């Protein structure tokens, strides 16, 4: 039996907040579509108090940012980007072009083509998300994208040096100090100074996510990302301290970040709240993490491993940390998750920052039908066909003609019939 010892906000409360976000974003996008650079500049001034002569960073601006970053930080950025690039290149190598002869004289194939241009959004409001530059810019370049532009809001009244360094070292072709909905709109719609891109990727706050949702169709997107989510699956082998740290470590992302403990240990479930209070008594980000835990935290107790798998798949969390005696059981049986972190030696922070897997992952139960950002998101698998012989053209044409007639498509049927007349036996 599944028992809820703690629950979070209701779906109705979440929906009410989303309505206000939607209306605000609609207005901003409409203004930028109509007035371009002028509207972008007005919103940048309004929301970020930022209106430089040019939002695009010059080579000198980038060099100044690199000079402001310590050698150790540059080394750490390069280390993280190497891990991410190597895994992305391995994933790219797994995507093979295909060409096969399905019937004598009939050749079908597909090519894996990178998107031509991508805009990478890097959040930088509450926290300067340096790692998001790695995840988007590096992965797009590994996919072979020709033009990668990157943008992040100013931090403390200027471009954040470490974010700019990460964008530059990752291979960004253009770098902009611009944030929020106005940045996403400028990249997607274009302005007098920014050529539009074909695809927008990267996480952001609720307004950025809504902007991507409303722009989808005019441009491609990676996925619709809501607040960061984490699910801890634990049994009696896990202690309360580790469960608490791994819950609150993600709750600090923002006040709307769900953090859920799923366990078959009643003792652990009862011990974790006290361990969380102890952690929040000294954690510098406790003001944010506490709101997230109070409003969005959950504790769920199950009796069996099968119940735990079923409940975990229902939740379909972005991050799933497995702290059990046999983590591989969940790797073998779970089907809905953004990313799995198996065993106590790893954790979600590794995936967020450095280990090599991508941290842009599905939220809001989207893990039921999609994975996260990876090199394949930047690839279009495009098919082609070729018919080599008269006999093949006539054979396929005869079948196609009859099938078109069933559907009432006379023009389609004539396309097939023409080939039968031209290439069939006389």
C-alpha cells in the first residue's frame, strides 16, 4: 500500500500561477515581434536594468571576461566540457546514416543532418548557471551545428565572466548579454541586429519556459522545462542525512522545485524531516530550499519494490536518485525518468555540473514521452528514396494506384498511373 506522509501544492494552485505567466509572455512576444530591437531594449532595461550600446559581446569584451576568471575556474570549465563533449560525440557516433534496397531496384535511406542554427539560453538570475552553457553550446557543436549563439542575462550589472568563458570555450559563435523572455524572443524572431535561429534550447524560469512554448512551431525547441524536480528512491540502507542532502540539494533551485522521497522504510521516512531541518539550519540557500520543501516536498512510503517502481514511473521525475541496496533493479524496471543516478557514490549534482550527461531534462511528467537534451536533439533524420529500374517503378506504382483509389486521391493515383504507363511492360 502506498501512503503519503507529506504532500505538495495542488494542481489547481499551479494552474492559476501559469495563467498569469502565459498572459505576460504573450504581451512581451507581441511587442518584440512588432518593434524588434527597441522592444528588446525596453524589456532588458525594465527587467534587468541593462541597456548597453550593443547586447552582443565583442572579442575584447570576451577577452576581458576570460581575464577575470581564475586559472583554476578555467581549468574546471574545460574539464567539465571535455566530459560533456566526449559523451556527446559518442552519442553522435551512434546515429548512423542508413541506405537499404527494400525491393529489387527500390532504395530507401536516411541522413542525419544537424540543424543549421541554434540559440542557447543560459539562466543567470538567481544563480549564474555556468553549467548550462556546457550542456547546450558544447552539445550543439558536437552535433555539427554551424551557427551557435548563446545568451545570458547580466549578473551584478555586467556579463558574468564565468558564463561568458564557458560559452566561448564551448564554441559559441556569437555571445549576447541579454536575459529573460526578451532574449528568447530576440533569438527566435530576430531583430535588426540578431539574425533568427532555427532552434532554441536551454533551461530558464517559468517565463522563459512559457516563451519557448509559445514560440514552438516558429522555431524548434529542446523541451518545455518547468521547475527542477528530484525524486529520491531509498530503502533502509540509506541514512537520513544522505536522503536529506540529496533532496534539499535540488530544492535550492527555486521555491517551486518538487523534492520527493519514495521509500519502503517507514523509519527512514520518519527520520528525514528532522535531518532536513538540521540541514536548513545552516545551509546558505535555506531561504529558498525551505519554501520549496514546505510547498512542494513529499514523502511517500511503499511496501514493496514493485510499488516503488510503479509510483516512480507515475511521478516521472526529472532526476531520480536511487539509494538502495540494488540500484540496478530500478534501472532494469523503471521506464519514466529524465536521468537516473544509481547508488550513493553519484548524485544529481554530478549530472548537473560535470560528469558528462546532459542536465537539461524533462519535467512536469514529460519523461513519460521524451528524454532530455542530447546531441540527437540537434539532428534532423531526413529520409530519401530512389527507384533504379523500370520494373520497380511499375510494381510500386500498381500498388500505389490501388491504395490511392481507396482514399479517393485522384491526383495521387495519377502520379502512380503515369509511372505504370511509362515504365510498365508494353
